[in-house]
């Protein structure tokens, strides 16, 4: 019943290569939790996409399907309002990917800025076919369920653009089946890492994971880099270059102006500033810890959620594929 009442379908998700952290929370998860009331959201556990870079570690991918599902549920994604599903178990996505790949050129993929920078980060020279093509597969993730709104971080915009081009071309070639989806980019920019060197990322070791304990959060913040020019408490600080201040802005916007002034006037020390934000982050994480503990104690329930989400995704996928096959004239045995 709930689904009929909702208008627009959302699809977004994550590569299941690592547990989610605070950067994911402020950049995307928090938004997803809010959106689930108003929309019909689908969340994809992108295990196939994870394999494009981690095909040598299938066990890691397998483990993170469950970990990321727990992160979603802990963050407040409600399985009664949202559909969480496993990419590989919706084979229609793979099927659509093959059809789309007929009319997507290799150059358009090579020039995709996100593919380019990921390839550079990983030191790829000769690109794997699956890796180069993952934006095509992502277009299939988005279109198999006819999602029109894609809440993502900025780095995903080229993929949504690529999806829009694929949709346009498909409709042009075979008749209108799909609507062009739109990216919905969160207001919060990428959260900086504890080392202040770049975005928060598990692989850079500068992240606070959502399943961190209270004392882990405190310990990590204690060690966080602050303004290097501020050695003594009476040195005025430069909040704009301080990662701890960035966390204040992200998690305590209502107090961040006051903190900024206190820091610049050397009226608050880094230790106290860190304790304050650690308390706030722990307040945010506490309900997640409770929900995580609930679901961790009920693996069967988590499995049921993923199973029924995946069944729901497959139902929709089946409907879409019928239209696609008809449009592409590959609907053979339709007679008596
Ligand atoms: N590429 C996304 C990431 O790296 C994950 C993803 C897979 C995705 N399929 C998607 C995001 C479809 C939005 C829509 O996090």
C-alpha cells in the first residue's frame, strides 16, 4: 500500500568493499533516511560493481554485503519503507548491461572523469573490461527499476550523466521505455579525514566507522590533526584548515560559529574542542549502535530483509525487461 502512495522512485547504493563511515553518513546516509518517508527508495548493495576492483577478494565482497546492510539498518533505513537488495541477485541488471553496451562507446567510458581518477588511483594502465564498463552496469542499476532520482555524492555525477545519455539513446533507437534520471547531490561536501589530508576514506585509514565504540571515537578524535600552527592553547587557531572544525560544522552547525570565534581568539583549546565533537558524534552514533546490536543479534531477520528486498527488485526488473524485450524486438515466444 505504501508504495502506491509514493510518487518518485529513488535508487542509490554502495560498492560493498568496506564498512561505511561518518563521511558516508553526512554525505549520503542521513539524506537517504530522510528521503525514505516521501519517496520509494531502492538501495543497491553493489557487489558486482565491487568485484570490478576486488575480483581477487570475493570473500571480502561477500562479507561486506552483510556489513553494509547492517550499516544501512543501523543508520535508520527502515525495511518497511525502503527496498534493500543485492545487485548480483537481480540478473536482469546484467542482461540490461549487455544490451546497453551495444551502443555505449569505449571512448565515452574512457573519458568519464570518475573512471579516470579511480583508474589513476589504482594504478591501472590496461583497464579491465568490467571496470571500464561499470558505469554501463550502473545505468542498468538505475533503470531496471525506472528510478528517476539518484541521491549521490559529486563523484557519481558523471555516471548519472552517462545513464541519461544511455536512456536517451535507448529511447531513440527502440522507442520510449525510460525516463532520464536526475542526480540529487547532497549539500554537505565530502567530509575530510582525521589526517586532514583528503576525504575521509577507509583505505586512507583516516575514517571513523559507523560501528565504532564510544572510546574508539574519543581516541580517534584525540589523535586527529588540527591546525598545525596552533601549538599552545594561547595561539590563535585557523578553523578553516582544521578537520576537527569541519566536523563541528557537519555535526553541530548550530554551535560552529561560536567555536570558530573561540578558536580564532584562542579561547578554546584543541583538547576541549575535540571532546565536544566526540560527545556529539557519539550522540549521533549511539542510536546506530543500538539498532546494529538489535540486527546483529538477528541474522535471520537481516537475511529476510535482503531476500524480500531482492525479490521485490526482481519483480520490478521482470516487468521492465518485458518492455525492453518488446522494444528491442527480442520478445520471441509470444504466440499461443
Ligand atoms: N558507484 C557507487 C559508489 O561507488 C555505487 C553504486 C552502484 C551506485 N550502483 C549505483 C550509486 C547506482 C548510485 C546509483 O558508491
